[in-house]
């Protein structure tokens, strides 16, 4: 994979057409424009740590908004707030955010624990060592929920691959579809599920 170089484009001033002469501008308006104009030589390159920090702030802010929207739907559907983010090591401008986790019944007697995430890219889900496969870094987001379970040997939470073969409950690029799916997972009775289906 090619190594990325990031620079801070926020500080550059928009390029203006050069003025004829400063003294004529002063005579006409009484002001001299002293803003420094940005040139390609003056780019301030960012380290991977700085890019990861900026990406993390954006992901966390989007996670807070997503959490408010999910919990604002109905008082009987409330999820715990579990917001944290991770950025990809070799591409710190890409990352994902965990929003919430809960339990639900996918089948009548089969209760599972699941986690809801979103990412600022779209990809396929791989295995435990290489979780994201074939990353497509466009301007789209990916919303997804996976079944999880505790791993006694490693002492951490892992994907429950017994659910649907790969642990993936849903994956979409549409935020409305994602909201509907999360609400369906959180609804406790059939009447509320019927209301959500009609959305």
C-alpha cells in the first residue's frame, strides 16, 4: 500500500487574482491587504498521529449524534452509551466508531449480544486478524452491527461467527436503514416492531 502524506489544507487562504498595485488599492479603499497568500512551498504536513487525532474527533462527534438519534426515537427503546473509535494504522484518515451494544432475540429462543458501528469507508468484513477486507475509501459511510461474545481464552470480546456464518447482522450505506435496523434490534414487543417497519 502506498504511504500517504497529509497536509493541513484548512489554513490556506483562497487564491485571489493579483492586484495591479498596492498603492492604487490603498488610494481607492484606504486599506492594504496584508494577508499572506498560500503557496505550495508552505504546506504544513501532518504526522500520522495528528491525522488520527483529527479523524478520531470527527468520528466521536458523529458517534454522539448517532447515539442521540437512536435514543431519541421512543422512550421504550434505550441503548447504553458506549462510544469509542479506532483509526486504521496505515491510513489514519480512515476509521470506525462503536456506538452501542445490547442483547436481542434474532430467533425465538436464541438471544445474542450485538454491537453497532459505523465507519467512514465501505468494506467487506474479514476475519479476526484482518477485520476489514477490500476497503473502498470513497465519501460513503458504512453502518453495521455484528454479533459478539466474550472469549474466555483471550479475555476480550470477539465476533460470534456462529450467527449467520460471519457474525454480521446487517451492513448498509443508508443511515435511515441503519437506524431502522438498530431500532428493530432494540424493540421488545411486536407492536413497536410493526411501527418501525412502517417507517
